[in-house]
C-alpha cells in the first residue's frame, strides 16, 4: 500500500519528516550564517560581503520555520490523549510562535536586498534600525518568541507525561528552542549551531520514532502515538 493511500503512514511521513527536516534545515542555516551584528550598518556590511551565504541561510531558516508548524502538530498528536490541556495550550502557543518565525524569516529577504549593490547604505541602515526598534514591529516578534518558548515548555512537559518519547528528548526540544533564541539575542553563531545540534538530536529522534510507528514505551503496553507499519488503516473502495 502506498503512502498516499494509507492515512496512518501518510501522517507518520508528514509529521515525522517535518520534525527531522525542521531540525536539519535549522542546522544548515546555522552553519552557513556569515555573522550576526547588533549594529545595523555592520550587519548590512556583512550581508554585502556574503550575499549568497545570507540568501541561503535565509531560505534554509524560512523552510525550517515552515516545517516546524506540522512538526508541532505531530508532537501534539503524540501527547494529546494523556495530557490534553497542556498539549492544547502549549501546542497553540508554539504554533503561534512558529508562524511569527515564518514572517520574521521571510523579512530577511528584504534585509538581504537592503545590502544589494547600488542601495544607499546609510538610508538602508537607518530604515533597518527603525524596523528593529519601532514598538509596532518589535512587539510582534517579542510575542512570537515568548509564545514559542512557553508553548514548547508546556508541550515538552505533556510529551514527558505521555511517555511516548524519552524524557531527555522532550527536554531537549525545549532546550534547543531556548538556545536558538538566546543565540539570536546574543548575536552568536556558535550558540545557534549548538542549539541546532541539540534540536536535531532531540526532535530528530522523535521524528524517527514517528516514522517507524514504534516506541520503547509501546513494548511496555503504553499506547502507540501512531499505528505501527503492520497496522494498516482501511481504504475506501
């Protein structure tokens, strides 16, 4: 039976693949990120020196943020039965934060063009400074950051209580998110790389479990988060 005609297998592929893909793409973006500067003029200079690398890391982090949405929905499915309240509150906040991250990532394409040849560097730096500091814009990204940190913390607790993933994996997802935000705030590519590795190990391991349709807890008679490969959903005639 093909993946497209088997709902259970299709769900495992989408959600498990999104977990692994989001973490892998984030690691790729962190590895090619040229530098993060707090000064707008200095940041535009870095982008002008490495336009291709900045464009690539922007596309990678944009794709990672997009995949984070179905990845979060997959995590919610794993914990909803045993911890519905934490799952629904944490998942909703996490998705809100992920959607804000998509918009934030897409805005980097505009910043990429601010450093293009022929642009007035002083004017572009002043515009970028206003964008970074004006309350109307910063409040959106602040809310998004807080939403994903709090939401993923609640969702990690729900995953731990559900016993569908190891405790270290549930904690690792939250740790990776917190380190990622800390890396951007500190302007440290090194912290971004560390956060991506943590997220890949934690979220990637969960994604592999989802793709396999198995877990160690299932062998201990804990309900599986997804049907195993041997459990096929009926198909319509």
